[in-house]
C-alpha cells in the first residue's frame, strides 16, 4: 500500500518491519529477535545523522557512535 505522508506513523512502520522480520526468521527455522528499545534509539540516532551527512552510511564522524558496533556497545 502507498504511505500517505500526512499520516505517516514511523513507530507503526518500525513495528510492522520488526514483526515481518520475525515471521521470516521463524519460517526459516531461526529464533525470533527480541525488541530492545536502546537499540531502536541507537538506530533512530543514526538515521537522523544519515539525514544530515551525505551520502547516508552505516558509519558517521562521531567517535563514540561511529560504527554499528560502537552504537550497539553504547546502547
């Protein structure tokens, strides 16, 4: 379905993606992921950074949170 920008609900979309990912993992015989708010917050921070620094990347210029590993460790 098309997403109406005026009614966009980012938390709802994130929950839907999480649920779809766990359905796919279960169908593949893998354990489901557990939700972790701290990791969601770290991902949201990186998304905001990626909106400013071009091109968007999984890394950024901030030393404490520069890589995905850094962000998970900090979270």
